[in-house]
């Protein structure tokens, strides 16, 4: 039995929450369920507009999509959202330069289909914690090229510069991932307001505690705020094998 829980928090430093989440355990169009985290960026209210508009556009497009293939469904929805964000930014100078990350996932039987743009993340946690998505960020590119190690990257001054975002360019490049889930796996989708405040091992330790999925989400947000809460925090937890 699939169970999920989502939570967003403004954090301790920001005046506006630019993170936006969507959760549906039931069907959305031809998808059996749908989970989305978007982390907006842009001055004034542009970032929260970008994340909200992207998610709402995606959900609307998925509901009306005749495609059967989940990769095509998610990809088409993100591309249409990208077009929408670009158009809105041209029409309103207050929204110029806005963009958003997005991680979207759907559970298909024992499999997870994921689409990703930006540096929000999806993890699978069981005995170990595995980051499934790859960050589209300047620092991640430096790590891949051997310029810095992952520990130094956490405090790098350019760690918030992302190399891909919905709304940044006329065309958007999307990464797709397909993962098999097994009993005991917990799926975490989150914004960097969580991962910049907590090490992966800290996240894994909280999610392995024998507490409810709601309590796990609340403990993650609380821990991120206790470590500084420098950004908005968005969390979705999914347990595909939850006992009733």
C-alpha cells in the first residue's frame, strides 16, 4: 500500500517560500500517481511564481495527456511548463529571469520513473542512502571533472549556481531515471534547502528511525532548521510498501 507525506517550510532566513510541492497517491491522467518538488528562483515574487506555475502547468498537462509512456508524459509536461515560464517572463518584466528546478516521479508497480531538471534531489533510502538524480550545478560539474571533492563542495561559494532550470532557456534538457524499488525502500524528494543543511548520512539516519512517515518528514525539516535553515525546505516521502 503506497503512503506518502509532504511538507514545506520557509526556513529561518528567507522571507518568502519559493518551494512548491504536489502529491497525488491516485491517478493523474495516465499516471497511477504523481509527486513533484519545484524550487523557484528569481527576484521579488518571481521564484515562487515560477515553481507554482511550473507544477500547476505540469499537472494540467499530465491530466490531459493521451500518451501512455511515463517518460513521454513527464517530459512533455516539463517542456510545456518551460514554454509557459518563458512566455510569462516575456510578458511581465517583474518575472524576467525567473526559473525553477523540478523533480517529478511516479510509482509504476515496483518501479519508480523520475524526471529531473536542476539541483533538487530524489533519494532512495534503505540500509544505505542513494542519490538517484544528478545535480545540474556548477559545483557538481567541478566534482565530475575532478576539480574539487564532494566534502569541499558543500561550502563552495558557487554551490547555488545551477546549470539547468525550467524557464532558463528556450529548450530544457531533462534527465530521466528508472529504478526498481524493494520492500523497506523509502523515496525522498527534496529541495536543496534540506540537502545543504544535512549530510546524506544524517538524512538516512532519520529515515531509518522506527517512526511514522509524517514524523520522519517533520524531523528532517526540524534538523535542517536546527543546522541553520538558510533556505526554504521541501520534502516528499513515499513508502510504496507501507503496512495499513
